[in-house]
């Protein structure tokens, strides 16, 4: 997965902001979403990102996979990411 062309990722302390330069809209990410997005952008798959989330926040372990899937669906629906061809 990668950010679509024209989408900028900017870290702000532990959180981040995604800016869609086409529309001028931005999405603020909390520290947890930033951790998941960094994992995915580094080449990880959703299961790996869920593992990263569970290690960082053990209480989130039971729902980590569903949480990552929901977050990824939101990013796709907003047109902020695209799948890399392998």
C-alpha cells in the first residue's frame, strides 16, 4: 500500500496529518492510527499492522485486526491510498 499521488503525510509529535492536495481536505490521525499507517506504508500487511498495534497497546489486541481493517477501509474510501502492484 502507498499514499495516492498528491497525498502528503506529515508527522506532528506522535500523531500525523494526511493532506489531499487535490481537494485541500486533511485528515488528522491520532497516535494509534499513525502507528498503523506507518506500518502499512513500510510494506507491512494488515495482519502485521494489527500485530504492531497489539504490541504497542495490548488492550487493543482483541480488536486490532478489525480496527486496522476499518481504518484501511476509511483510507480507501477517502481515496487516500492505493495498492502497490507486486
